[in-house]
């Protein structure tokens, strides 16, 4: 199974937060699953850091590099096809980062690990 981690999922998993559902944690920790993190999530994190809405406790680059290596997470680039699909999506979700994650799941046939149920309105398979 190829799993795209939503931004909050990545942060909660990295922090060992109890906000992450047991099912989501089990899927993320399953070594047979391929874990991906979108560059869109990193961009979202960078914006939140610059607005003082997110504190990682260390420089973002160090945090991300450490977490992706420690947890065997692959960074998912944003392609032209991903971006173009967002133009075709209905506005079930207004957040541009989440719309891009939905597009990436559709284009790359990924399951999304997210607490946000609105992704299912796009036909995205969601693990939570």
C-alpha cells in the first residue's frame, strides 16, 4: 500500500501524538507500506512556521531530513499533472494544499492518511 501522509498526520506521527488514530499509526508503522510526504505539505509547514503557527523545535530542514530518514518516507514532488487536476476538482475543500494532496492521490493512486473526511468526497481512499 502506498500512503500519502497529510501534513497533520506527519507532524503527529513525528511527535508521537495520541491525536493520531491507532489505525493510522498501525498503517504508518507497517514496513510493507510505502510512505510518502508531499512537497505541498512541506510548503504548508514553512508558511505556518513563518506565521508563528508551528514550532518544530529545530530548523525545518533538520527536522524534515531527520524524520524522512528515520521513518523511510519518500518526498513526493509536485508535477504538472497534479496541478492541472486541481483545476478539475470541485470545491469540497477550500484549502489549496489539501486540494493538491487530493489531486496527488488521484493521479498517483495513493491512499491518504488523514483525519479529514472531506477527502472522501473526491473519491480519495482515506486511512484513519
